[in-house]
C-alpha cells in the first residue's frame, strides 16, 4: 500500500506524467527484463516469454488542469480542464501549481455564502468561472507561473475504515495492481508487456500507440470502475459494490470484452476462490478500447477495482477488492497461455 500511496499523491496530468513515470520505472526495476519509455511517454516493461503476447495496461495520467490565464494585477489564475470533472467537487479545494521552478500551493476559492444572492445560490458551478489563489502578489505570480503549467488537486492518501482513499486512484490503482502482479507472477509462458500508459483521460492515446507497437494477441486493461453503492442510487444503477470482489468487465462504452477471456477469468476466480463480480458500465471506457482496435485487433478484457466517488479527491476502494484484483491478474499472467480464445 505504500507504493499505492506514493502513486496516488504523485502528480501527472495527461501529457505530463513524468512524476508517475519515474515511480513506475523505479518500482519495476529488477522484476522485468527490459524497460523503455516510448515517444509519447508510455513506460513499456517487458517480461519475456514464449507467448501468447499479452499487454497489461494501467494509465498513469490523472484529470487535472493547465493554467490558462494569469490576472497580472491580482495574481488569480484561470484554469483549463484536461479530463472530465464535476465542477461542484472543485469548490474549496487545494491545488498544486507545477511551475518550472517548483510547486505552488493554491486554493480554489468561492464567494462566501453570506454575500450570495438567491439567484447566485441556484446557479450551476462552471469550471470557466473558477479561479486559483496562490496567495502571492500579481507581479510575483507573473514571474513564477506560465500559461500551460500543470495544476493538480492536492490530497493526501488515507486509510478510512476498510477502505483506502485519495486522489487519482483512477488510475494509479490500475498501475499499482499491474506492478504487484508482475512482481508476484512466477512461472509464466506468456510474453508479457506491462504498459504504464499516458493520456488515457483525453482519449486512450498512449494505449493506442503502444498497442500498435507491441501488436498483442491479448490486452488486459486495469482500471477503476464505478461503485455507486451509496445512498440515493438504486440497486440496478450501482454498477459494482465495494467489498464484493474484483470486477470482471463485460462491456463499457469503449470495448466489449472477449467472451473467451471473460470465461477464463471467471473460471480462474472460481477455482482460486478469489471474490469477483461482473461489471457492465454504461458510460466511460478504458485502455481496452484502444488495444482492442490496434492493427488487426486483439482479444481484450478489463479487470477493474470497484471505486466510490470516481473523479473526486475522495475516491475510495476496498482493500480486499484490491487484493482480489492482484490475485486474479497474477493467476491470469501465469495461466493465460491455456485460455481458449476460439469464438
Ligand atoms: Zn481510468
């Protein structure tokens, strides 16, 4: 969990994944045969085997912002989102502005309720109306901050009851599960590539180019999925539940899982008594969507960790589900050469 905490707290908006990239490289050193960084910034780690060729992908990027405007007089910053936010969750948050010469802490402020008119209270929150206060005079802000500097949400990783919670579990969780399984996998025949992908949140971009280069038979995306087992959500809309096991995806908006891979994962989970649940996600997608369509296509599936409050700084996952995901992926890597992928 120490690695997950570090990954969660690291910054990496799409296209600026360097902090996460160095954590991934460091964590994998010694347990794979080769590690390369490609032109887009994907970390590609190769654990050699006879075949089939398997790509396991977890995305390193997180939703965040770029500085889009600097108010030179008062020092307030305006921000452009990269990835899908619910603006309501951004009010009263702390952020970090990553300047060329170090970090600045910032505040997403808002007018106090005392001076809001009835009209304003009803108004929807829009990202273009938000501003970041770095607590410095305009002149100094202008010297230190540049247009395009990344801005990430500030949040520490925490254990909350049986859960872990923090920012960017989407998808440092997938990166963590992939690294842990690679460390645990012993006897494997598969030729395994683990890819820490870039720019997933803006359209599965790193997965697309890395899968083209690797040309895999099988692709496994690792990601979080929605667990909406919370007040106000009916049973049929919950997608998954925390504590009920790793989720094996059947479908989302970007991919349909290969039935042979789904059968194989279910059989593995049953045999090893790994708790699992089936997942159908109506909206959203994972790197599997891009891997599936690389070159002449690959058989894909997504192994998901159920997560509450996705795309907020209090994303929360159950420790037992995380362990189940690592166990299932490890068993898959050791045995996937036996999977029957005939349709
Ligand atoms: Zn994700």
